[in-house]
């Protein structure tokens, strides 16, 4: 029994799909942001696995993963600021109730 | 990666990652979901250690657990209404979301199996920190500087969006 690239890619796919399920089916906007972070972690696992197994000499995947980490953190900050601003005006963060742009 | 300790560690960490991720989406209380997300992030850092990515593992813990989770917990605190008990409900598209996720998982697993990616020759660098540091300032310097500007923009934007604007009105 040995662990190869496919095992890590399967783990990455599973984490991404769990995050996708959560992002599509939850009502609390903060939980949707948490599930988006899960999706980005799944993608990062795939990147680092490729760096380890396919290009071990130049670990490009790890560098890419660090950039994804930085961008995910920035996006979480801005997304949460938006959610706080919405809460201040509408007193709710349930995405079912934030439907002013729905026609 | 044949060592049984590494195989065992992989399966334990993989189970922790997927189980805590599922628990994040299925927990009834959003604070429980946030704390389970911390477990997920730590387990993903463990997976990075298995992949010999020591710098990425430590940065994962520092940034995700240390900064993003604190931010999420503060946002949960600032947006709470009455009781925290049922703060993570599912919407009406629960079944469709599950179906899409399962289909995508099946497609991805079908695409990943088989030895599709031949390995390029070369050894792993002995110190990933040094290698990544040198790469950031030589080959990826532009991306590094742009990431810094992006973080500045996100910082200013988040402050402007979340600031209480009662003081700014004349």
C-alpha cells in the first residue's frame, strides 16, 4: 500500500466538492464564505501535491499555493466586511432575505 | 511513500479533513462550524507536511487559523441576532447542491485515476523556505509585488466597507 499522487488528488476533489455543496446549499452568508475557503484549501492541496510528485525540483505548486493563500485571506476579509455592512442595513445575513436585486 | 506510518498518517489526516469539512457544512450552529473549520485547516496543514511542504504548512496555520478564523469569529460575533442555536440552516436547493457536488466528485475522480502525469526528474529542495524565498524575489517578483498591492487594496476596502459611517456625516 503506497500513497501516490492520485490519493492526494482524490482528497483535494473530495474537499472541493464538500465546499461546493456547502456554498450551494447554506443560507448563512458567513457559512458560504467558510465553504469557499474549503474549496480553496482543496485546490491548494492539489497544487502542493502536483509540486511534490510531478515537479519536485522546482516546487512551483507550493509557490502558487502561497499566492492562493494570500488571495483567499484578502477575499475573506473583504467578503466579511461586505457581510457586516449588509447586516448593519438589513439586520439579516440570510442570503434568502437579501434579494433586493431579484426581479 | 511506502512507509506504513506515512500511509497511516495520510488516511487519518484525510479522514479528519473530509469529516470536519462535512461537519462545517452540516453543523446547526455557526460557531460550531467555525471551530470545526479550524480542525479542517490544521488537518490540511498536516497534509502539507506529508507532502514535504513545510513552509506552506506553517503559513497555512499562521494565515488561515491565525488570521482568517479570527476574522470569521469576529464577523459571527458582530452579526448575531438572538440565540446561536439554529444559525446554520440549509436553503431550498439542498438536494440539487448535493447532486451537483456528487456528480462533480465522480467526474474528478474519473479524471484523476491512471498515471497521467509523469514526474519530471530532479530532487526536492532541501529547504523549501529558502527556495520559495529566492523564487519570490527572482522569478516571481512581479507577482509578489502585485500580491502586496492586492493585500493593501483589500485592507483599505475592508476598512471602508465595515466602518461605521455615523461619524462621517456632517
